[in-house]
């Protein structure tokens, strides 16, 4: 399914009004159903939906990869129902969560019914991955080559997985940054040691999802929230943000970055 289509519009430029079209991303209601019960309804780009459901199940702690029996995307009235079937043990845990989500693309915590769920514990991320500044810059520089939906619409986020010696091994796009990350997790889990690279700011829920993936490094082009930095520090994730050109800022666990030379930076 195509994730964008042309829309008519008028453009004002140089004193003239010109008629034309622009490609805009599709934003579809996607129900994520588990064993016949809808767990979440998210507005999302209607592509890579099997990856979306798989990554959502893993990143939200609903099920381990081995507990997912099947995933099928089914057209439904007004949207798409992605039906995931889990083993009985996972279904029993899911029933105990008491969680129902109905969220816009900009909010990854909509519908959570307790503070404890919003601030849930995440696994500790370990590993001996080390990156040079040049590798971090290369990872960010490679990301635009994997943003076809953004190129067509200028209205989509991307999440990619970069592995030393291999470059970007997978990338997913969506109108929602959380959705893009869930799709990526569904595509690469279990992932080799590497870095998640994102086009968005970093919020606490994105750090939670990266921790569930087990990625030791998260690189973003925008800034993190203070809470995201605190969680990345606790989870053992190296958080690199404001990465652009040959400059970036490391907020947590800088031991994974091997600088060519040390210098004082304002």
C-alpha cells in the first residue's frame, strides 16, 4: 500500500498564485489487536504494519518475540485492524495490564492509566560497543538516503538501525515518531550491537522502547527532554542528540564514544 498521494493546493510565490499538487502522507487509524481484543488505536502510515505490531508488542512489554504466533493486517471500516495472536501465557499477562490506548501520532503515552505504567522499569542495556565521532556523523549522514516518504511529503519521521561495518541495516518511516521506532524494532529484533538513529526529539517513551530493543546507543537530530536523559542514564544507554554535520552532544554514558582528540567545548 502506498503511504502518500497527491493533494491539490494553491501556492503563493513571487506575487503570483499558482495551482498545483503536493504529495502528502496518509494518516490511517490502525488498530493493534491481540488475541481478538484491541489494545491500541494509533494514527499511522499504512505501511510496514506487521513490523509495527511486532515492534509494539516487544517495546511495550506485551510479548516476547517467541510468544507471537501470527500477525495479519485486515482492512476494517475506517481503517486497518492488525490482528496479532499470542500464546496463552502472553495473553494472560496482557489481560492483567488494564491498558487501553487511543493516541494521536505525537503522543506515545496516550491512554496509559497510571503513573507507574508511564514510568515503567526497563532492562539494563549492556555491551562493549564503541563508536568514533566519525561513525556517529556517518550514521546521521546516511539517514536521508532511507527517507523516501519524507522526500515525497516532507511530513514523516524516520527511525533507522546502524551497525558498525554495515551501515544502516533497516529503516522505517511513519507520520508518528513512536510508530516509526516500533516499526524499526519489529524489523530488526533481535538486533546486533548498533545504534538507533532518529529524526525526532527524544522523549522518555522513546528511550523506553530503545531499552526494550537492547540498543546501546540512541542518536537523534533534535534535543532530548531532561527526563529522557535521566532514563537513558539509568538504563545504560548512550544518548547522543543534536547531531548535525560534524557536531553532536553526548548526554549519557560517553564511555562508548572514543574521541579522536579531547577538547573543551562551550
